[in-house]
């Protein structure tokens, strides 16, 4: 049962412990990244249903994640990282989210802001922030703002970075802040005094920064994707990354972020299919008209499982194809056409992973029967997680993006959701 909002903890209730750099592994290549993710997934899967049922936040598991070195796999080689392929990054998220999609989603913004750092950070900022990540630092994100009465649309943010006699100060209120509660730094977008977009990498223990655990969705319950408040927070000028130049040039930060979102949905789908098969084999009863002794011998169940496996396989392959497309584009000079191609490839994958996550998590009950709905099994978490996460980016706009590109040669808008 979800706790009432009034019982949730603010940032002062618990702060993440600084990582011990001596315990943080250094991953050197793609194979090591996949092996580390596989080990983490096996551990995370054990308590996933319990954490969802009790809304037990995964503090210890995230410390294991930090120590595994997985958080640094996209750091460029010239800064000491493995710089793994985006295909590998997608597979890492699929594995982790098949084990526990809420826990697996928490690092999405960690990698998202690392992607922005790659494209927008200065050499000095890259040197410093990449070193922190290699030492186990976790990055959260103070997410979008709620619609403000002072803003004409949701694109007009009210979080401000201001120059004062006491130096730079940051004020604002954000929501959907996945990972912020557990992070050592909380990057957030803001508008500076010249009206330009910046990203401020705020230390988690900065005075005036409050992370409120008021996330009470029915799905992805332990992401703690709640509210972040910046109340006149003092900001080091070196912690401000200029984002406004990105509006004038093509990039891959948006498609990369979307690739991660699609991989999360793929992981949810794989978990739902795996639990459906296990339940049908061991606990489901055959329909009385089938004339068979086991539900797994019911010809209609067999056919539905076949359809489910085909859709699951298709979504996974298109996801990996999209990742390989991004890897190829990243290895060559980037222009507007290449950036658009990346957005379209990921949008196609996102359509299929969204559909299979919802299809698999609902079909589970049709195949497994009414006994699968018992609370003790907690199998409804798959649908709750799928329905919650797939609302992150409306499917209708992915279909529009692909259709408008193919039919009218219109390039997608460049932002973090494309």
C-alpha cells in the first residue's frame, strides 16, 4: 500500500553516502560492461517484487551499482572510460530493467546528462565531472517543471540562475526528478539572466537544495521521481554547462536518451513474458474444453505465446538496430540529416517496445488465468510499470514523427524527447 504523501521523506531524511573510490570497479570494454550488468541484474531480480510491494527504496542496490563501475561505461576513452557502444548501453538497460524496471530506470538521467556533457561541456568540465563519475558518483536530474501560471507553455521554464552580490544563485521547483533522491549531484536546466538555457550541476548536499520523496505513482514505484526545490542555492560558475549552443547544431543527446527509454520498456516486456511462461508451465489450469491435462498443451495458449515471442523478438531487434544506427552516426561528422535519421530510428524502436511492454504485461493474465491475479504473486507490477513508463513519451507523437519524416521529409525537432 502506498504511503500518504505527508509521510514521505525530504532530502534531509537521508543523503546518499559518498562512494569509496577504492571499491569502484573500472570497466574497460563492452564485454566487461555487459558482464557487470548481468551480475547486477541477477542480484536486483531477487528482491524486485518485494521492493515494489513495500515501496522499499533501493539504496543498497544503487551503492552496488556505483561500485560495479557501470555508471562510467559511456565516459570517453580519452578521459579514462570504456566509451562503450550505444548498442551495449541499450542491452545494459534491457538486462537491468528485466530484473527490476524501477531500479533499472533510476540511472537513465545519469547517462542522459553525461550525454549532454559530452556535447556541451568544456574540456575542464569534462575532465572534472568524468573523473567524479569514474570514482562512483551518481548523477540524478531535476526534471521538467509543472505548468507555471507565469509561463505561456510548458517550454517556458521558471527556474532561474541569477547573478547576485553573493555570486550565482539558483531558484526553482522541478518534478519527475528520477534519480535525484539517490544522486551525489543533481543537474538541472535553468535560464540565465540573458535568457539562455544552461544546466547547473548542483551537489546533492548543497544548502537550499531539497529533494522531496512525493512520488506516488501506481507503477515504477521505487524510482522516487518526485520534486526537487532549489531555494537560493549558491552555484559555482564552473558547475554551469552552457546548453544554448546545442539549439544551433545537431546532436545525439536526444536520440540517446530515447534509446534508453525504449530499452527500459523492452526490459519490462521481457520480464512479463518470462513470468507468463513460468506461470503457464507450473500453475495455470487448462480450459475445460481443451481436452488437455496441462495449460501449456492448450493450442490457443501455444499460439498466443508464439505471437508474443515474435513481437518481443521484433521489438528487441529493432531496438538494437536503432542503437547500431546511432553508433554509426556517432562515428562520422554529424549534420542535420544524420541527427534526424537517429531520431527516426529510435522512434521506430520506441513504438515497438511500447506496444510489446503493454501487450505482454496484459497478455500475461489472459494466458495464466485468474489465479495469476492474486496479490501474493504481484504480477500486476509488470502492467503497472509498463503503463507508467510508456507514458513518458506519447506514442502518437512517435508515429507522427516517423510518418512526417517519411512522407513529407520533415526533420524531427531536436530535444531530449526526440
